[in-house]
C-alpha cells in the first residue's frame, strides 16, 4: 500500500502539547527504526512540528484526528505556532478560530465533538487545497492534491481519485510526509479560501507515472545537489530536464548544467556541461552521477573528461555495472560535454 510520499507532521494529544511529556529532536523513537517514514518523522520533530510520547514511542501508524491535523497544518506550513490566547476553552480553539475565519472547512469549529474524530483523507485534501487559496470539495479536492503532486494514492501506481481512498483515515506518519511534500513544493503560506467554489476547468489534470517521476527528480536534485552551489539557480524546463545555471534569464544557457531524464525507464539518462573546465560544473557532474548510483572515483572521472575533450573522442566507462559515455560534443562550442547513460544496452541484455 503506497503511502503519502512525495514527496511531509502530526500532532499529539493535548498532554504532549503542554510540555510534561515532550520528546525533542535527537531522541530516537523505539517504534520507528524500521519504519518507511523514519527520516520524515525526525524531520518533523526537528522542526518542532510534532513530538513523541512519554514512553519513547511515536506511534507512526496511529490515525489522526481533525484537531491534530489542523494544528499540524498551521504549524507545519507557517513554520511556527500561533500565539497563545486566554480567550479559549480548549487547546485547539486557536487553530479552529484561525482557519474558520479563513473560510477553511473545519467541521469541529461548530461541533467540538468532531475535533476528536479521525479525519478522512478527503477532508485532508479539502484543507490542503484551501491552503493554496482555492475552494474545492470532495473528489475535486482530491484531484487538486493529486494533480499538484502533493501526494500519491494509496493504491500503488494508481494516481486516481479511487486510488486516493478518500473515505479512509490517515496516519501520523502519512501526515508528516504530506506536510513535508507541501514544504518541498514551496508552500509557506495559508491563503484565505474563497467563498465561492473554484471552477472545475481550473483543476490540474491527474498525473501520469512520468509526471510524478519528473516532479520528484527536480526535488531530489534541488535537495541533494543544488544546495551546495549557492551562486546557481535551478529550474525545471517543464519537459524532461532540470537545469542549474548562473544566468538570471531562463532562456540563457551559459554556465549551465543540464540533467536529462528518460520517460521510457523513469531514470536519469544524461548530464551536460556548458564548460567542462569550470570547477563548479565538474563538481556538479560528479554529484549527480553519484546521486543516481554511478559510483566512480572523482579524479579518475575528471581525467577521462579532460582526455575526451582534448582528443575530441568519445570515451566509454563501465560504472557500477552500467556503461556511461563521455561525449565531447565536437560540433558544439568548445568545452561543452555530455555524459550519458547507455540504458538501452541494459534493456537489450
């Protein structure tokens, strides 16, 4: 069963909010060591979005109530808790008041009994879409969340409204991953929800498997490579490439490193440098190859690149059981190279 991955926090019961049983970042929970969301749970604790239980557990598979979810949504997206107010009766009042006046569909605002009931995945989709400043309900809210690639369905490989399983509950680990996904996609504000329903025509299309992979490849490179090189900017070309460049205009390609992906195999296929002598680009090249499983000594790789450029001749290397080719691109401006993975050889094997 596929969890809400893709690409992000949960709450605890009230006793954990008021301090006596808080568990802080750096604490290892005894029930998360082998859990798929272990890293995400640690992320949530480090960000101060969620704590564990006093007995040293996190209970990642426990379902989440509406009150717990909306507190998480506010703290996770805003990056901080709401200020305390003395005009409330329950710990969750300030979150319900905050979102109610933004027109969010928080059912427990009027009926406090609902606050302690488990929230459904469809209700989660309605609240997440509200945070983007749109007004969708039910299946349309689910389509919005899937189309924006904020989450995947629970049926593996089926990013459909049916596969989202909107009638089911959602676990603590799944909510944490959802919130992490939202922040990875740049969500940092809780916008007001319009009073009128948003038009159906504006709904994003349900994603294909390639759409999901293409979106994820950008996030992976941004998090694992791009953060090391502050003078560069990064963008997704909307097709199958991620580009890192020093230029300010997207149409320019000077000093650019372009990573290409192949839809047929849903995998990395090549990386191109506009200047093979540029030390930053050479480092990026090594980082990207390593990221996608091509483990090769960096000095050896750079020596082979220099040789290919100097002799204006392709060089093939066996790396991690796969063949990569260093192409000096002799018909292009001097210094440009492309290192590509001969994935079709593996497909024919």
